[in-house]
């Protein structure tokens, strides 16, 4: 089926909160497109035949490569696989946010309508493939990192117990997009897990 690019000021991420908080936010793509669906969750999730990554992913993944943040003072190490080859949740976010895959490209098209929503338009949520000016992602955040950089809070039990800052990956120690953003809760915009007032979100991890 032909997909017609349109400008849509909306975006998709991944987390674990409920449907109700998504409805009516920028992540609610229902009711858009030439033949819209009334479903909300389907743009990211499907109960059957999902892409084999958590959580029941339904959106076509990007195959782009990314330029990631780098600095002589960066102490963190990348998670084992390059970002574009990893199963980190940031790849799920970037399947829409790098602007290379149409928002309506799904594995299972909803029976209630086949939306034709094109590429993300020229909005701030369209990150492209150059992530070098964004906070580093796909990095390991553990006690070894804190030992190299004493201006970081020790994560997890026995340390700072980072409030609402979730770490991902097999070792539950990777910083990904969803560490700072909750796609199902836009009460602190833009989908943040903690307010940036007074740099509160930054100060959860960074001791300044």
C-alpha cells in the first residue's frame, strides 16, 4: 500500500504505563490519516505476532545508523551492541523519532482502519540520525562508572535508588531514552519522568 508523507507533530516512545494516560497526548495517533483507526495502542503494541522485543512491539524498526554523543570527558561505556543493532528501548523510540519510518508502518495493521500517516514532520521530536547533541544513550551506568566519575550518584540498592529513573538491558544498567521519558505519561512535558525545574531531573544522577 502506498504511504503518503504528511506532517504530523506526534511521536512514539516505550514504557510501561497505561493506555488512559496516552489518550489525547501527542503519542495518540488514532483518528489521523486518510483511513483512520480508532485504536490508540496499536501504533506501538500488538498482542499477536509482535516484533520479538519487549514489550510486544508493533512498529517497524529503523535500519539507520546514528552519530552518538561523544566527549573527551565522557566516562561512560557503550552497551555491548551498537545502538542500531541493539535491542535497547531507544531503538523502539527511534523507529519513529529518527524520521526515517512512517508513523503508520506497523507489523499488524488494525482491523478498524488502515491509517496512512507518513514520516514525522520537521518538529523538535524528529531527532534525525545525528544524536551527537543529545544526552548519551545506550551507555552502561553502574558502580564502575561512578568509580570513574565521582560526580555521578550510585544507582540502585545501596546507592541513590534513582527515583523514577529506570535502567534497562540484561543487566538493568543501561541508560536509554525511557530512563528520562515516559511515553505513557505527559503530565510533565515532554513526557518526562521528573520535572526539570531547578535541574531536578539532572540532579537525580549528576551530583552538582
